């Protein structure tokens, strides 16, 4: 999926930034592993500490105090802040609990991802299971998928989103053949 979103962004001249908490840079690593990503990726903020979410990304201290760092509105604010701080067209944010213990009163596997871009902000809540590494990897996949959806919303063709081959003409979209991976 990283190659697909980097390719789509590159084709349109769009830029991408990240704000990561539980993934600790894995989204940025996935994006920058793609050849040619330097034309697209502006940078990333690893905001593992709550103070960094507030001080660097501009997440409201009141929001963080009231709800904790694992919250859909916090994810949205992180994405908005990263877009501003990094000067990118798009920004992906991740926050959640990968384990081994609950955090902010939320159980392990509670994750929120957000994407901010020209079409606005979209968030997604996830309840994931598995090891810490599996939760983090699934979060990266979900975040990149959410970015692909955002790109598709503004007419950027991303070949496969959620198993559906996308085309600028929705009437020609088709399901990906079984076994075909993004």
C-alpha cells in the first residue's frame, strides 16, 4: 500500500507527513522505503509523549487532559498539526495502545488513525488483537489505507483501496482478484 500511495501522490505532486505515537515512525518508514519517496514525504513527528502532542503538534492540552492521548479527536488534531508543522498536503496520524498494558483507561488494541488533507480530516477507530508488533503493523496498514481513501476522495487514482481496484470512473471499479495484494 505504501508504494501505491507514494506513487499516487508523486503523480499529482502532493506531499505527505506523519504524526505517530504508537507506531513510533513505522508509517514514515513504510513510506520512505518506497523508491522515489523523497519527492513526496516531507517528514514526520514521533509524538510518543503526550507533551510532544501538545507542544509540537498543537493538540489541545484540555483535550489531552479530558480524554487522554488515545482518542479519535486527538488523532485528528495530531494529523492537522502535522500537516501544518510539516507543510504537507496530507498528514497521517496514529495513536493507540499496542500493549502490553492498557493506557489512558483504554484496553490493548484500541487504536485511532487520522488523515488530514485538502478534503478535510477523516478518522478511523480500530479494535485490534495480537502481539504488540502485530497491532503496530496493522495500524500502519490501516493508516495507509485511510490515506488512500482520502486521495481517492479528491480524484487521485490509487489502484487498490480495500481490495477494490479504483478508477476515476466509479462505474468501472472492480474487486481485486483473490490473492492480489496492494
